[in-house]
C-alpha cells in the first residue's frame, strides 16, 4: 500500500496517510483533514530520484558492460534528454460478485486386461455446476495509453513501495513533460474486472457467467517518471528510456560493431596449400584442422558464414538491447 | 443551436451551421459535427527534420536493415486522427484524413503532451466526417480530434524507393516495407586478391625444394598478404 505525503492545511507540517484513507489526523496540530481527489480521481506522482547525469551514466555503464568495453560506450555521443511523467490508472478495492460455471468432471477407473496388467481409464462424468461468490482484494495498475515505445515500467510494485506525492502540475511541467492519459478509466476498470474473472479457476470450464463489481474503490492516476535520452553515432539517433526512480535502462536498441577477420581465411588457405603440396596425408590433416577451426569459430559449418568469411564481408557483433 | 465548449464547458449559442468554432470564453478551437461539439487537441512539438532522419537511420541500423547512403525527402505536418471512447469502455483510433500512398498511419495514439488547439494554421483543417469514420452501430461516448506531428520520409536504397512515417511524439517508426539486406553481391576485388594470393601460394608450394623452404615461402606470402589486407587492399 502506497504512502502519500501531504502538507497540513492548518500548520503546514508534513503528514502521511495510507492509500485508501478518506481522512487523516495531523500529528502536529491535531486537525483532521479530509482527503479528496481532483474531479473524483486522486492524482499522484512518484518523484524522480535520479537526475539527467545519473541516467546518462547508467546507460554508459550498460553499454560498457554489455557492448564490449569503454570504447563501445564512448562511440555514442549524448544529444540530450527530457523527463517524462507517464500516467497509470491505479485501482484498489474489493472485487465482489458472483460466478456460475459449468465444469467437465472426470473419474479414473482401475482395470486389468487379460494378461493381468493393471491400467487406468479416464471416464467422463456428468457436468458439475458450481455457483460461487467472489470477494477478493483488487490491486490493479494499467497504463493510461500505449507505452510500447517506452518499454516495461514496473509501476505496480513501485506504487506499493515508494512514497507518492499529490500531483503538482506546474511543478512537474517545469521539470519535464506530463503525458496526458488517453485511455479512459472505464477501460481500466474493465481490464481490472477481466483480470479478476480470468484469475478464477478455469480448468475444464465449459460455460461461465459472472457479475463482478468493484466495491470500496480507490481510483487514482499515478504519474511515473522516466528519462527519455537521445544518443547518436554517425548521424544515427538511438532513443533510450531510463527509469527515473531506480536508474534501470528499460528500453534501448544499440547495434554492435562490424567485425572483420582478415588473417584467418588467409592462414587457412596457406595451411591447406602447405599440407597438400607436401604429401597427401599432411593435406588431409590440414583439411581436418581447417574444418575444425571453422566449426569452432561459428559453432557449426554454416556455408553462408564460410562464404562471408572468405569473401571478407564484415560480420555484425551482437549489440545492446533492452526492452 | 447550442454547443458546449469541450475545454471550459461554456455553453454558447452558435449563430452559424459551420463546423469550426472558437469559444468566446477560453479561445479554444472546437468543431461541431451533427450538433455534437468535438474537442481538437494537438501534441506540442518543435519540428526537427534532422532528428527524424537520425531516428529512422538509428532504427534501420539497430534492427539490421540497409542504411540509405543519401538523406531522403522529409515532409513534416500535423495529421488529424479520431480518438473515440466507446460506451463499453474501449477506444477507437482512426486516421481523420488518409496519409499519402504507401505511408502507414500509427495504429494507436502516441503518448505526449496534449494541448487544446488554438487558431494555428499548421494544423490540418480537413478531416473525414466522424459518421463516415465510425460505423453507426458503435455507440460513442466521447469523440476527440488529435493532431499528431508526423514526418513522412521518402528514401532510396539500391535504387529502390521506400517510405516511412516517423512520429514526432515518440520518434517511433512506422513502415510497410523496410530495406532488407540485398542478395549476395560478388566482391570482385576480393576474389581477384584471393586468386592472386592462392596462385602465389601454389607456385611457392610446388617450386620449393623441401619442406623448410616451402614453409618459409608460404609464411612470407601470408604475412605480405595480411599486411596488404590490413591496409585495405582487395576489399573493394
């Protein structure tokens, strides 16, 4: 459950209240404050914990660790970045309702054949009809837009663990871009209810009817900060998304460098000529050695890879990818 | 006819049956179709053609496609899209005007900073009627017109023409066809280099009087060829 920090309207002292509370008592002046949201929706923000420099360093460390060293990381120049606040719908409450389902049933019968060997038969029984009441806590987070280009943001866990603050639009807009929610709350509610239904036991279900509603709903729009950075190399721009809370790179696509091996094919040809011009046995031995080297290089005797090697075509090394 | 401003909620008497209206209270521009006021919003964006071109090159490079050698033709414009909230909670997203041929439209609304449209000439005024865009059978709860900044890029790879749509909000690339790695091109300079090298090896191998001479001559030829290769000779 998230903890939200507020300023007391009477004394200005900070006080905390748990997500879902409707009122809270200031521990400094003792005044009770009623908590209400903007047009029925509480708008909260998780403040960023890392700055632009730390986000950039985080990416450079990843490039150096996974891309083959500092030279690879230094080959990309930093072009700039901006802070984005992505909105997520957050629904907490109790999913309550009923569910009726018809399930197939099976029973196992033990029998023996003419040789006396024991075997088990699975026999279909009559369908079972089950009526059950649903009452389970709901904790659902859903992006309020299409964030496929931003990668995966673990807002659910962050919203439970980190401290949230009431959204101050002018302050957030001064630090970065506040993304507008494009998905409505009705769709988020539908997704939350669908998740509740799907998580019910569905094995062997033939028909199912249900009616589930959210009770004691606490609805909020939670803004999560991420850094959108741009790196470039040779006029090519590579966007990067860095989690502005924990510094983790959540999405990037960096190509690897081109690898060119000039010595190996020349040495193999020289070895073959040396072997076959000396004696047939040496030629066979040289051929076996060349085949072994080729197989060891690429893991298999791929004809296309061998042609590329002898034709001097550079091969691309695996790059760094996240998200 | 009266209509409610989608930004401030002010209800105004409309004196004409035209589509475009400006709220007298908040100056927001909105459209009225069939008696229904529709908000027009746009994503704030500073056009930067070189960044759009760089984003396309970076995408092609990272995904292993061929890179165009010359910069393509780039056309930046705001393009209208309908975003409808259905009564059942879902959303529909459709192009409000067809993009030029071969340029794909984004399939979902991009994430960005939306603002209510003012009288801005850069925003596209012509859109299809919402009744044509959405079938009558779907009950719509809310309808919005989003003006999305898009870069339409024409470029060439190996004398073939390609098109890509780059979103100005997220720099996402949309393309129907991308330049795949071409077929196997015969590297004639490299083949010539290898043929000369092999001829030199075989000549030395057959002419050498014994194994010691042969080994020495082959090593010398190998090192010479390697040095030439490292200097870029024979790569074409």
